[in-house]
C-alpha cells in the first residue's frame, strides 16, 4: 500500500469500526448470498470496479453482477482483513484498503481463489459506513481465467 502524501490515517475508533463493520458485513452477506443485505453496505449510486473491462454503477447493476456470479457458485468464503482507513484531501469521503482471500466452489465442483485487496471510497452517514466506490485489485488468482485488475509490481 502506497502512503498517500496528503491523506491522514483515521485514528477515531468509532469511524474505523463503522468502516470495518461495512467490510465484514459485505463479506458475510456475500457468503450467505443475501443480496439485499450486501447492497445495504453500498451507496445507491456506488461504483463497483471489478476488472479492466467491468464497472457496475448503482444498486441495479451491482445486483445483476452478483446474481450472475452467484448462479455459478455453490459456496463462497470471503475473508477480509481489518482495514487501513485514511481521510482523503478535499473530500468528505474516506479511503479504506483491506486485504482479502476469496474461495469459490463452483456448481460444477471446480474451485478458484483470488488473493487481493479492496480499495474503497466510503462515506459515513449517521454513524454507518456506505461504500461509494469499490475497486478490486488482485495479487494472485488460482483456478480461473477471469480477468481481474492486477497489482502492478516493481521490477527487481
């Protein structure tokens, strides 16, 4: 994770806890295939940036994306780390970075894994965190040919 020169680390526990609750709640709702609960953690106009060629805007498009994906999964397990949360300069939004491991068991008995990070822009409203933008950045994928935005590495 690159340090943001003008960003400030959030040290207020209540704010951090609200962000963490949204990230963990998202993972729980996804693994239970509860799309109404999942969408409750996203702003109605949220952007979901999934791959170099796939971006979904708003609850309708995000719901459609997950309905399609969940139709091929028998089970999923999303494990999300505690987030690092920063304020963004000249913005009311926060930026959260959290690492994840996602295991997918397909209905055809296949499996695939994705290791990466979620980079979120989050708004706090009435003490609740709402994800306004989520970027999925993969580090490693196993068992899939799906296209992901991949972490760029410096050459040695």
